[in-house]
């Protein structure tokens, strides 16, 4: 996120007011709400920059949440990559997580430019992640209860092991239900709350744009690290 204090020194040589030479040979000073490119920044403009920094605190807080999500989702995508080499299901999950991480990064950069639609895109991105995790969990639960157990081949080769390994299959189904059922609940809570937070934060971005001089917003966008 751009630091408005650091912008002061960056724009100081190119901001301020300086008049044109008048008929008497002396320069006549002119004033403009937008800084021009001929002098130092004025005291009023300095105050506007400081006030804009204070006013943008809620937007910067949202950007920090997005940044945390970028890293956390990206790490999970990287951790799932080795499993993607051996399973189509894991490969699809890895691609989905990477896509969500990319969209979260794009939304964070939009926030740095104070784009009003940034929080909407971030909110829908979290809902998309929630649906991906729920679908992945339901698929694993379905396979565990309808597909062959982990020891199906051993039982087929040695039927006498059925009574003993059958209990292992039941345990496997129960563990699968607990693990992926917990993932569903956690996703509904975490991604659901994240999405709600993003959607509610759109008013902070719009409020900042409504109350901040256009030249300050333009300056922030032009010096953004996007």
C-alpha cells in the first residue's frame, strides 16, 4: 500500500504554484486546487496528504487481509502440487487454489489503486474458494462411502481377511467424514466471514474516494507499486 508520507518528498520538486510573467516584468502568482509542476507543495496540500493517509486506514486494513489471504492460499496451492503429479483430483484442486490466490492478489492491487470494485471481486473470490473446498470435500466423502475401500484388493485376494480389514474400511469412512466435514464447516465460517467483510468494506473505498481530492487519488494511483 502506498505511503502518503513518502509521496511528499517524491512530488515536492514538481508541485506548487508559480505565476507567469506579467506586463510589468514581475511574476504574478496563481493558485489552483491541483498542484502544478513548477514549485514546492503548499501547506494546504501537505495537510490534504496527511488527512488522506488517515482517511485511508480502513482501506489499507482490508488490503492487509487480502495480502494474508494471498500468502495462505498460495502456500496451500504449493503444498498440494506434489500430490497433483499422481492424481487428477489433486491437480484440479491445485489449479483451483492457484487461481484463487492469483485473483486475491489482483484484488489487493486494485485496492492499492482505490478501485471501488476491488472489494466486490475479493468477496466473490472468497465465495468461489468456499464452493471449491465444499465440492472437493463432498467428493471425497462420496468416494469413501461408495467406492472400494483402501484394502479392497487385499480382501479380494484373501477373503479370510475380510472380517478384520472390514473394520478398517469402516474406520476409514468415519475418519474421512470427520476430516472433510470439518473442512466444510471451517470453509463456510472462514471464507464466508471473509466474503462478508470484503462486501461490507466497499463503502470504505467509496467513502475515501468521495472525501479525498481528485489530485491526491490520482497521485496515489500513479505512484502505486502495482
